[in-house]
C-alpha cells in the first residue's frame, strides 16, 4: 500500500501553484492556436494523467 503524500504549504504556494498556472496557460494557448473545444483539452489532459496513474498491472510486472 502506498504511503499518503501531501504537498507542504511552501510547495503549495510555490512550485505547485506555478505548475498549475503554467498548465492552465498552456491549455488556453492550445485552444487559442487550434480553436479546439474544451473537450479536446480534457482528452489531452486525460492522456497525460494516465502516464502518472498507478495501475495494478504496473505492480504485477
């Protein structure tokens, strides 16, 4: 079982907030330059998130 993790307050107010802002800005940039709908951005973010998701298969290999 994985140990629970939480960002520290310094991280939340620093790198986490910066990363969030950059991701939002890049998604808006993508929409502006491609005229894609929000659903396409969500699909892209879902694919990216799947790279970080922990699955049972990863533990079995």
